[in-house]
C-alpha cells in the first residue's frame, strides 16, 4: 500500500484539482481511496505531497519505440529521401536484439516523462513486447504489416510474408492479455499506400477472429491521401470502411488530410484519430483538423510518433502543441481548451486502447497509473490553475515518479525495471555496429 | 578561472561540435581558450565534461518578465476580454515591489533554462532593472510607453504621462551601460495601436539623442495590422519607417502579419524581427512569415513573450517550435534547418541586442555566456547530431549550469544570486494581496 498525503490531486481532465488530499493505493495496484480525509492504512508507504501533484499517467497512443536509434539521424531532407536513403536501409538491418535495446532507451524516456501506457507499432514487435513486459508499463502493441502488389501477384516488401505473419501471430499468442491485460495486441495495417486488399482482408479477419483492435496510419500526408483517391476512387477512411477494417476499434494515426465525410465515417465506427502534432509539423505533413473531428464525435487521442520524427517521447510537448496550434490555424483563442488537450493524453488515450474502465483518470477502483509532478520549480509557479500549468508550462522533466498499477517504475533519474546504462552500452557495442558498422 | 575539460563544445549554430575539447574562462569573464589541447591554467576550477556539452547561452529577445504573476490567469477567453477583464486591471495595481518580486520568479526560470540575456519591456521597468542588475544576467531593458488621443488633445492611458516619461528617464540614467554594458536600455513604443505621432516623435528623438535601440510590438495580430492601415493608410512598418523609428536598430516583436514590402523596409533599416512562436499560437495571432523575412535579409531573433501568453520562459521550446511549424505551413520539411533555428536564439539574438561582438557564440575573447547541458538522459541519446538533439529533443531542464561572463549563476536547482523561496513568500504575502486581496 502507498499513501499520498496532503497532496494536490487532479482526478481527471474534466474535474477540479483537490488540495490537501489523500490517495491510497491498495496491494492490488488499484486506487483504494481518494479524498480529503486520511484513510485507514496501517503499514502503508507514505509519500508526502508538499508541492507535489498526482495526475493520471499519460497515454501515448501512437509511437514506434525502437526508433530511438534514429534520433536526429539523416534529418533536414525531403521525406522520401530521408526514408529511402536513411531509415529503410538501416531498419532492414535490425534484428530482435537491436529492437529490444532501442526499446529500452525509449521506455526509459517514456517512463521518465510520466507516460504509463503506449500504443506501439513496429517491425519485430515481439522483441518490443518482451521489453514492455519486463518494464512494467502498459502497452497496446502491434506488428506493422506492409505489402505491395507486384507483376506476378502479391509480394511483401523487404521481408518475407511468412516472417511478418509469423511475427504477428507470435505477438498475439505470447502477449495478448499478458499480465492480466497489461499488454494487449492489436492487428495492424501499416497504411493504405504500403499495402493492398489481400492484406486488408487478412488483417480484418484476424481482428474479427480474436476480437482485436486495428492500428494504422491514415491520411498522414497530402500525397498519400490524394494518391489513394487516385488509386481507389475514395479516401483512405472510406476505403478501410469498405474493407471492414474500421469495425474493429480502429486507431487511426495522424488523420491530417481527412475530410468531413471521413470524420463522419470515423465517428460512426467509434474509431480514434491519434493526433501527433510535433511529428506532423516536423515532417511537414500539415495541421490535422482535430477541432472538426471532435465536433463530429471522433475520439481524438495524442501520440508522439517515433522519435526520429519528433525527436522526443515527451507527451507534455504534444499536449501543449495540441492546445495552441489549432488556435492559430483558426485565429480563435477559445479552441482546444486545456481540459480538451489534457483529455486527449489521458481519457481519450485510454478509450483508444480499450482501457477506459481501467485508467486515464484517478478514481477508486481504477488502476493506480499515475505521475507524481514536482511543482517546486519557478516555471510552475504561481498556480492560478493547475491544469493550465500542466498543459502550458510543465514538461516531462517535472515528473518525479511514475507508477503503473501502483508500482513505482521511475523516481528522479532512476528506473526500477530498466538498466539504462546497459542499454547505452549495448547500443554502442551491438546496435551501432550492426546497423552502420 | 574555470577550465572545462574533455567536454563537447558547440561553438555556434553554424560550427560543428568539438568532442573532448577544453574551454578556459579567464578572470575577466571572457573565454581565454577553446580547443582540443589542455591549456595552461594553474589554479583554475575544473569542470569535468563527461556526458556534458557547453553551448552559447540563449538570448530571449522579447519578454515581459514580471508577468510571471499572471501565469495561467484568466485564460481561455478572447484576447480583448482577457486583457480588459483580467490583465489590465491587475497590472494597474502593481507597484515597484510587486514588479521586483515577479521579476525574480522570472529570472529564476530564465537562468534555469540556459538563458543568459533577455530583452524586456514592461511598466515600472526600473524595478525590473534592479533585479536584473542584482541577478548577474544580461538585459536590454525598456519602459513600454503608451498613449491615446483624447478629445482635448493628448493623454496617457491609465497612467500619468509624467510618471511614465520619468520612469523611462530614470531607467536610462540609472541603468544604461550598467556594469560595463551588462545592462543596456532601449527606447520603446508599446505598439502602433496604443500610441500616436506625439509619442513616436518623442521616442525617436530620445533614441537619437542617446544612441539607443527601439523596442516595439509590430503587426502581432491581423486586426492590429489592418486597423493601422485603416487609420494611417499604411502598415505599421511603413508608418514607423516614416517617423524615423526604424532608424535606431529597431527590435520588432512578433511581425506575424507583415508583408513582403514590410520585410524590405525592415531589412533596409537593419531591424530585427523577434519571432515568438509559442505566444503567436497560444494567442491565436497566426504564423509569422519568418522564412520570407530571412530571405529578405531581416535579422530574425526569438523570444518567449511574457509567460501569461506562453506559459513558460523556456527558450528550447521556442527553438523547436520555430524549427518545425514553418515546415508544416509550407509543407516543406527543408525549411528552417536546425542551424537557422539555433542561430535565432543565439547569434541573431545577440545582434538584436547590439551584442554581436560580445556573445551569441563561444569564441576566444567573447564573454563566457554559456549553458552547460547535461546529456546524460535517455531523451538526448543517442547523439547523431548534437545540434539536432538540442533543437528537437532538449528542454530547459537539461541545463545543469548557466554562466554569464564566466560567473556561475545557476547550478541544478540552485541560484547563486536569487532567493527563490523569498520571492515565493513575497509573492504570496505581498503581490497576491496587493493585486487580488
């Protein structure tokens, strides 16, 4: 049991902060008490709340964890050149060990900035899952499947179909439901422009058979969106609706060029649009119409995307940018209020992951997925509104401790389940020689 | 003397980082040596450079330091309502002591995030200058003058003309050139929409008489820009050119709605446009055309603006946002390369302040205005490009120490010249009752 005493608690994006409150975490990792009276809790570890706030752990609803190895690699050129000249050739050399090491660096960064659950898509995802399992964080994980049509029918790109399908199957069998649902596995289509009908049908059937969500990239760039219309006579959203893909709690990353009709489709199917503001600006993708999506009833979550296009996993940056950039696009300072921006990184992320009854807010019976914020810094002072300070002034480094299911995974530069020095050593002595040696 | 040994040094935005280098600070506060050989330096304090980098101190070229008291105050409404209902009535209650206390909180935040020089504009600026003088930071300071035409001629708004003019004169006399130029005083016009020809002429004459720069807000919002054209038949830039204001190393904050003709005017006069990306987005002002300005030859610096419209003084946020947002506006990922973004916060800021021969880069003979960056965090690892990591992944909290003229003013949560606890106490016991009590 852990008792936080005399602390400020922000239960959720839409509730007021409570001063001098108490929060008790039970031995089952769930919140046993939240209120202003000191609860019975003999033997509990006590954490003093002086100049501290407890907030719901942040949920990063779209990333590619192992891409930490590409932080700052081959930047400043056109997207096509960057991918084909730098990223794809390097990725082709990654193996299980490489993916695991790069994931450890990512998880260290993620936990240190208050994120308690991630949605990840990559190749060799079982190696990501092994690290997520070991680290104690929550994850919705998927193996990104790609395919290209070739003259003699159907072919996988840069990998054998069997291997990718086997990885997806391995991921599902070993990790779906792992540790009482701490890890969930999603089905995944990388994107329309990297796949075709055969794959879409296979993935749809896989999701239907096992009751999985589907994760995919959707209308990230103008050319991707327009070329899809050229190829199929409809937008990516309409196309995936047609193939039944959106029937499975779809998590659609980016949605920068989606139309009002697309938003109606996404809302109708209960899909989530994952907004990645930093990545969208850095890669020159554009400004996602999230205000319109929210009005249309689409669940909008937030993600960092891989650090190669960010270059950080700090969700506080995404929250702030999501809160400010749409104001400038529409010249309207009332858009995306702080509650909305913070909800995207908490409540909406939980919904995107099918965890809305489990996390995304602090309430009795919910998992104690939480970040302890150190308010004792001039940049967080004074506090007219805790939520405003969290959205506009806080950064990942203000996180003092991170808990998942009541387990402290990070405290001020120390990780309980990760060996960061070892990961750095392995990065230099195994990953770098493997990819660039 | 201080010797940094075996450290990574980024001499400037346009130079490569040097590994395992040495930097020696002389007793005069200037850089005495920078290179890869260990210099003679008996008796010097030695700072180990393991997993550390020395970079030029950042220059915040536009802010309103005392507005820390309004961090998160009265947000989420229209600009006009926010100013008239919340900010202006509160500002009217501020006195010298209030301004000084709020400035201390700001300076603590500024120094902790690696900023070594600020350009500040506010009311009761002599009280700001006292704190800047005491703190050891560099500052270009100005008293924002405003005026409005009234039926019976000329009148100052919300303050007596004499008081404001006296403050500007006091600021100049007490602080211009203070501590061998550590503080400089600029003449200042708040903005076109808050002043008139009488004031412009007075300020121009004041700048000319004393050889001062002029600081002002320029074309921050669409309505401000268009209403000026309606009133005067020309843009704010053309108007201030006509009144000679731009002849004095003008520092023009925002420039969001400036035209190609305006950029030619600014370039012709050697003026600086100070880009405030976070503030421009948060206040829904728009996207400043800095790519066009740079092409036209305008010096573009960076600022945070006051924290009430940000809500932080972290220049790393401005650098990152300046580097990414213009890519998305033009759908071109090659715009605003990392060198350009970092130069805005260093070399260009120094030029804006008339300090280009004094700081903005690390070189022998320049002042040792520097930030020591702690690279020992997963979010700054690996390092394919130090500059890319600084621009896209670093944040103010990665600053371990901040030096101005070789004097350590900040080290890891401790300030050498500021009493932050005292400022907090005074904020609660003096400022809050004074403004809202």
